[in-house]
C-alpha cells in the first residue's frame, strides 16, 4: 500500500523560500497564505549560536488532530496517507486550524489579491470555492493523481511531484512512497538520522527531517 | 505576515468563539441549577428560557464567525470523533427538551433538559481539549475547569437573579459554594498541568485571569456567602454581588483563554543539522 | 468582490476576442532564462493559460547541463507578478514640471511612442551636431545600467545602438566599485584571470569563507553546489561579524570584528610560514609556477639579467643566478644571494647594477609575515589565537599537497582547500591585502587554479571577454600579460575619456568595455560637485539613459546623489515603475519586461559566482505573453532610435559584428543584416539564433527563432578541465605573479610621478597601497578617522553598521513584488535592523522598538530585530531599501545604510573601491516615525 511522505534534509536548506513561492504559484494561494513555508530558527546565545531553516506545512499525519475535530467530515485521509479537505463540505469553523499543532491550515474570509484588484494571473486562478473554508498543503494531490494515472512516479518524475520538491534549489525536499523500501525517501531515511516535528504529541507526521548521516556500523 | 518559530497567538477564533463558551457555559449551568432547585411554573419557565437563550446566543455568535454560515447544518456530520458535532447534538437535545419543558411547565422534562445541558457543557470543554494546536487548551484539566466554571456561572447567575425576588434557598447556596470551591480547585490543577507546555505570554495572561478568578471569583463570593449567612439584613445584596462576581469572573477567564492565552506551540528542533562536519 | 474579477486590468473579460492577450491566447509552457542577478543565468519555464502567464517552474529539460538541476531561485517566481504589476509604467511619459527634485512632482503625462522617441532622437541629433564630447572632453551622452552587467541580458540590441553612437560615459555608477567585489575583480584578473573567485566546490573539502555569503548570493548553482558539498562532508568555516544565512549553514562560525579579515588571513599565513615544516607547503608549485624564487634587490625591484633584463632566480643546480625561464632549474627559496644583475625601477630607470645582493621573493614574504602571529591578530580580530591557529592547520591538513586527480584524462594537482571572500572584505581599504592574502594562501599549498582549490570564474577586463583560458597571453617577466592602463610618461594622460577618470587613475581597470564601471564610479558623482585638481572639470551629461538601475537608492549619500541627479538636463529612463531615480527623468519609456521580450544570450562555460558548467551554448528569452499596455521590446526601441538618429547602418553593422551576442557571419554561414534596412525584433533575433546555432554546430545546423522558442536552449560540451587555469599557464611556461607584487610597485611609483608632475596630490593615500608586500594597516581605524571628519568621535558612534544580501530581493525590481516581500519576511531581518539581544538589553531596547541609527551627519530609523547571531558591536540592515517613490516598496518602513554612508576620497582605495560599512550610534527613537 502506497504511503506518501516528505523528507526535508535540514543540512541542505538555506531558507531561500523558493519552495514557499513555488507552492503559491502551483496552488494559487492568496496573499498571506503559505501552505509551504520555511522557518528561520535561531538557537543558543552569542557567540554559541546556531541557525537552521525548517520547511513546514501540513504533515499529513497518520493520526491527524484536524480530522478528529472536523465536525463536517470535510477533512479526510486517503489510503495513501494524503489528508484532504472537501471545500464544498467545510463550514469554515476553523476548529481544524486550532487543532493543528503545526499551524498548517489557513482560512481566507474575503477574496484578497496582491495589489488590491486582481491581476490577470490571479483572475485566471481565482477559485471562489476556497474562500472562507480551511485550506492547506495537499502534497499537490492533483499532480500526484494525474501523474500516477499516466504511469509516472511522484518524487521522481517532475510532472507528478509536488511543486515545492520540484522547485527546491538545494535538493532539500524529497517526496516518495515510504512503504516502498527502495524508494528515494526510504533510502534517505535508512541512511540518515531523522526526526519528526512534535513527535511527542502522537500525531504520526509523514514529514521527516534529516539532520545527520547515520554512523557507519 | 510571517509567524514562528516562537509561539504566537492563534488568530482563528476571536471574541465570537469566546462568546460561545461564555454564554453557552453559563446557560447550561443555569439550566442545571434551575431544573433541580425546586422551581415550578412560570419561574421555572423563565429560567429555562433564559438558559436556552444564553446557549442560543452563544451558538448564534459562533455562527457569525464561521466562514460558510449557510452550510452550518454540516456541523452535525461527524459525531464519531468531533466534539463540536456532539456539542451541536447536545444543544439540539437541550432545546428540544427545554422548549418542551417550558411549553408544558414540566419539571421532569426540565430536569431531562438539564442533564443534556450537562452533556453540552462537558462537550464544550472537550472541544477545547481536542485542540492539539494550543497547549493551554489541550489538557484534560481544562475540560474540567470549563465544566466547573459553567456550573459555577450558572449557579451564580441563578443566585443573583433570585436575590431580586427573595433570598435563595439554602440548598442552592450550598450547591453554589461547592461549585465555587470545585472551580477554584480545577483552576489550580489546570494551572499545574500547563506550567511546562504553555508559552510564557500565555501563562502570563492566564495568571492574570486566574488571579481574578480566585480572588474575585472564588474567595470574594465565598466570603460574601458567609456574610450573607450571618448578616441577614445584607444577605440579599451580598448574595447578589457574589452571584455577579462568580459569573463575571468566569466570563473574563474564558475570554482570556480563547483570545489572549491561546498561543500555539511554535516549532523547535530536537536535533540541529550537522553542516559538513561537526 | 465585484465584477472586476472577470474583467482584468483593462476592463475586458480575459478570454474575450478583443482582449490584448487573445492574440497570444494559447496554453503551454514557454522556456526562458532568468539573469536578474549575477549568479545566473538560469533556466525556467513559464506556464501560460489562455494567454496569461500563471506559474513559473524549473526547466527540467536542462537538468543534464545546468549545474543547478534546471532550476531557478525564488526571485524568478516573482516574474508573473512583475508582468502584471498594476504599478507598471505602461505608456511613454513626458515630464511637465521643469523643476526636478525629491519633492517636485514630475507631472508625467502619457505621450505616444512617436513623440517620445522623436524627442529623444532630436536631443541626440543635436548632440551629434555639437560634438560627441564636451569642452572637458567627456562624452555628452551617459548611460547607467547597474546590475553587474546583467541588464545587458535584457536590453536586446541596445548595446548595438550605443556602439553605433560612439563615446558613452557609463561611469555614473549605481554602486559599482563599492557594492561589488571590486578589489577582487581587478587583482583577481591580474593574478589568475578571476573577475570573481569561487572555490572548486564540488571537490573542495575545506573552505574558509571570509564574509562570502554564498547561500544568499550564490544563486541556484552556488547554493546547489554547496548543499551537495556539505552533505558530502565539506567543512566551511564562516568568518563574518554576523551569523548570515551562510554562517548558519556552515560547520563553524567565527564572529570576527568588521574590517579585520586581513589580519585574520595574515595570521593564517604566518602559521603556514612560521609554525609548520616548510616541506608541508607545495614547494614544487612555488618554485616552478610562481615568482617565489625571483630575486628582489635593495630597492624593492627584481634583480634582472643585465642582457635580457629577465628577472633572476638562484639555481641550486648551477649554483648561479639565472633568468627565471632557464630550463631544468632547482630554484632556491631560502637565503640571500649575490650576483651580477641590474635593478630597474619606475620609468625604466636603472637603480643599481653590478654585483647586487638579493633575496628570493619567498624569503622576503616569510620575513614580511613574521610579526603577524595569531596572538598579534587576536586582539585586532577579536578571535582567539587558538582558533586561528587551528583553522590554519586544518587548512593545511586538508590541502593534500602532492596529490593528483584525473579530469577527463588529464592528470592535475588536487588540492581540496580554498578561501573565499565576500563584499566589504574584498573591497575598500584592506581589499588589496585580503585578496592578496587569500591568493597567497592558495598559492602556498599549490591550490590556485587546480581541482578542489581556488578558481577564477570569468574575465571582463582581459580579452576575449568571458574566455579565461584564451585570455592568457605571455607578458613580461614570465607572467600573464595584463592590459594595464599606461603609467609611463609618454602614454599616461590626465585627459580621461570619461568622468570617473579610470584610465588615468586606476591602471588595473584596463580599458575595455567593462572598465568604465570598474573605475571609481562614485568619483563621477563626487567630481560633479568639485573636480579635483588636474582633471578636466566634470560636467553634467547632455543626455542620460537609465535602465535597471536606481542609484538614488543603491549608491551612497543618496540624499546628495538625488540632488545632483536633479541637475541633469535630460534624462531618459526605461521605467518599470516610478522610482527614486526616474523621479528626475524627462522621458519615461516602458520597455517590455522579462517575460515579454526577446533575446538570446550565451550560457555555460564558466561565469560569475559559481557558474561552472560542463556545457556551453545559448538560451532564448522569449515573449511568454504579449507586452502589457504600450510596453515595447528594447530591440525595437533601439532600432527606431538608430533610424531616427541616422545611425541605422552603424547599428546594423554593430549587430553583424556581434553586439547582439553572436557575430552574424562565420566560417560557412552568413546571416548578416542589410545595413540599410530597419529590421523587426523577430528578424534580428532569428538571424542571431541561426548564427548561434551555426556557431554551436560548426556550421552544420542553423536553427531559427521557431526552433529556439520550442527548445529554449542548446549547448555543446565545455571541458571540465577548462575550469582550471593552471594547465594553461604551464603549457605557456608562465608563472603566477605571487607573492611579490613588483609590477604593481613599479606602476604605483610611476603613477605617483605622473600625478605629481601634474600637481595632483589628492591621490597620495591611494598610491601608498601599491606595495609589493602589503603590511597590515589599521583598517578599522580608517572608519574611525572618517567619523572625526564628519564631526564625531569613535566612542559616541561605537557600532559597525553592515549590510548583507537578501536572496529574495536582490536584484531587479523585486522590491515592488508583493510575493517577494511576503516570502522574504520569513527570513529574519527583513523588517528592521538586526542587533545583538544582549546589547539591546543594555540599551533598554525591546524587540520591535523603533531605534535611531545615526552618523554625525544623518540618521535613519528602523525597528529593532533582536538576535543572538551578531556581534554585540555590530548592526545589520539587510538589502537596500529606504524607498520613497517606488510603489509598494515605499511603504516598507525599512531604511538603508546608503543614506548614511558618505562618498569620500579618504575611504576610497587605490582600485577606486569603497566598502559598505560605517560607524554609527544607536538609541531608542523618540516620538513617531
């Protein structure tokens, strides 16, 4: 059974926000909505300071708190692990947004555009269905579904791969089937030490962060 | 605007959401005390209608906050896991039973409605507890604090209204006192359980509200109750003040809980990346 | 939410037949390139739906050849908004208010293209009639293109128009020299054909980076390579006063005091020369491939063979002094010698002859570096001596002296260590010392221009332009030839060809098409106020063209600069939006911007920053969508201007010769334009495309515009071995001019004589920099002295104010992009001044408080951003903001250090560069902003 997962190699990320921007392009999100974004994190005290850049977004958890609390069943989880939102069912109560420990969900009440009035590009992509309802990273599910229908491999074939992974200029982001032991993500996790965000909450996130290679046996 | 990695305040639920807990809790608590206080006839009717009106006001308030109010009916689709759905069912039951009780002037129906109101108040607390994104909400102790304050506010409202007519019955006052103490203890337990997980600004806000809750919402009303017990001539005014204080402090606490102390967890890394070599 | 959602900016429904985009109403993905900053060019595709550009994505078809996987950085994702920005100037405009100034509303009114071009052409024709140069000898026409040369990749055939015109003054800088790697440009090209320097990242194992913020400025390719390198295990030590994005991604951060990097690098050299066994250095490299053995006489010049005048070295085998190129030598590097020689100084004067005593340059170097121990440097740099000693030893330990590697069948030395320098380290005072020290550190371990080591990227001063290896020609003394501006009595001239006098003042700036921007570009602005003695009075230009350049924001002393600009009589600004510079324009011309216009450029080989390809070729930038409004392709504008100024033939001839990037005629092909015809942009670029195709295939293929639009790019192999200059020098029997700068010493003396002969003494401080072995000077002290000149004391202005790169903004007009601002705000420092949290606490400043940053003469306000990753004595203002006219950006509330930094001679070094650094005070601001 396919289970999609995202892997971010924190050794590589430089916080450039190219993934942030490309996600906005691919998904036509309104100003202020960043389904994918990168945090700038500082730890320590001068001069012993470290700084890291951390891509975040929906973790497509195994046990999503958002799905548990959603009163309308708009939020569901597919067998391949992708957590989806049915925009037509959602009542925009934002319960999922406060339930998410990763602050991955956004709701835009009113149509908003980069410069006030919509530009032609924004007009082209405007989707009234996404107003006043919860939205979040979908792992570019449309690309995955269209791609796999054509026999392409998400995470390997760009056409079938999430935009952020395609755009990443440091090869920080990888995407693939974690149930396949030979997939790119499985191999990355086998060879490197990794963690997940807020693991102690028991959400079972499918977003893995690599921080070092494994010691040789 | 850019947020994180340090915890920041949620911006999804504002005062409209807070009013749901504020009015809903007080209304449910009022129904509970009214139905079991021995009231009958028009007096009972009035309290039932007031309790339901408060619950209704809370729900209408939150109806104004949701993005797609015309789809509000969808809120009932997930009784399997969603406390918000369950809350809506409980509210439905409260209204059905409560309206029937008011229509027929029936005490048994009023008590049935009151039991569903207890469920309603419990659901509200569980709604908050299930919000894993907010450390100040996601502890079991909060559900109990929310529950006890609902009962206390309801009792306080009932007592305050009653003093306009007569001195409330001793049973009611005893219940009121127990509720006050239970709420005080619930706060203390709650505060202990969020000490390590809530962000500093959240704790600061909670402490300010909690101080008011204890000083003006627990100690003062208990003192006034005692005063009323021993000084009959000031009893009604003392009890009025006690009731209002119990109500108002609970409301301010819930307002702060939803709109001032609701910081998320932010982000932190258990390991920092190794860049090149150690 | 109104009906406007479906009507678009023109009020017509997007898919109605009469809508402007309907003509191109098609869907698909169009390939193009992005060269907004010098780290490019990179390749991308733009998705178009019904004639509307919607999404940017990588060009994965290029991932086999592009060293960054066919990807583009975040800035390119702003190109969709850049196209549809409602703040664009979309018609030509004419100024109606004759008064110019920051507070004068220009009163721009829309006019037709015909009127606009005719107005400009009339002015130009008048200039031609009067004379192309004015009474002072300066070109009457000036142009400012900013962007480190990248605007050339967007201006179509405009360079052909400029070439057809004749002399143009391109020295009105917008920051060139002070905001670029200036000293590195000049000394790098001299020493190893390195206009900019890069480590051989894919093979380097240990990199010392002094302020090179590559993770912000390295572009897609730089960032891609470094990410791979650190996953592979390359250790980078970032030596920088603040924890930049690069410092964050490095193995170690050394928070050095600003402007003390030379002391740091000298300390490293001291360890290599005085604390390690001599045999651990690459002695073979030093002896055979550098001027280390050249004997230096008592006057500081080489001892030369009396007959051939070639520099002498001491051959241990022959036990005699012989000319350096004598075969089969074993040069000595360790002691003094006496020999029959002649010592020749400035102006070919014989200073000594006969039996002269001399030391090998290497011996002089060792003695010179003796005082510069880590203990000496520790107090200057505020870095522990033990740290510097350890880093020096790590560098040496990783150098693998003696190792070799096979690259494409060739055996080359392998030295996986490098040193890179950043802005403010490699420019201004101390830039010479830092670049010299860095090059020497590479030299000592044989790691200069070899695999794994320190490499040059491209050439702009040496010719042929861009071709490093081909630009190597033998010069005197066994070194590469360098096109120095003359300093001898016969050829030196105080009659500069342009206002910044680079040809007279900066011999290293050479005299090619790029040299104008490599003279001291702030001189032009300064001398307009007061021309120093000896130079012809600096005059205002009759006509000034500005494109992709905003000096009123991006240079120094911006207030004064704006006032100066307001005196220009006729300014033609190619305007994207209104901005601080086109505030003083007389005509605004809306050029078709990145996704709307047509051009073919060269890609690959090796280019600036970290662009090392194993391919080279061309890429097309094609109109992805119809131009918005009345915007017109630059090529069409250039052709029309040429026609109306009577220069069409010269213009076409220039295109034929290669002004559009490729000569239109070659062995077996000829797509030359008929000089007498005015061609459309498609016709011109079709000819260029065919020529490029022919050049790539040695004449076998001649694909035209349609093919290039379909495919986007085409390449042929570029040898990896050609990344390294070392083999070329060896093949030509040349040596690296290291360590002893005898040539520069001589040139400095000659330049000094010429200047003094003309009673010009205002460059004396700079002349002192022409030293063969430069000692440390109190570089930080220069900025403290400058404070005194401004009327303040060092104690009252204790902070070092720095700036650093923001990848999200720099360069281009990205300050006006909402998307860019939104994503940039995720990176710390984009919304205020970064300061040390401990310092802030001492000063009673909380995060978000408004603070005032001041010199004795000016001040700015910013919100305090408290961080741990910055020295307590340092402040950081990212990027260059402080806009007051550019829409969207003017509401940022972010200041710039540019209004605080004065343009002064005192802070200008011998190459004409300055550094982005100033001493300031900081306190909580009182009152509202």
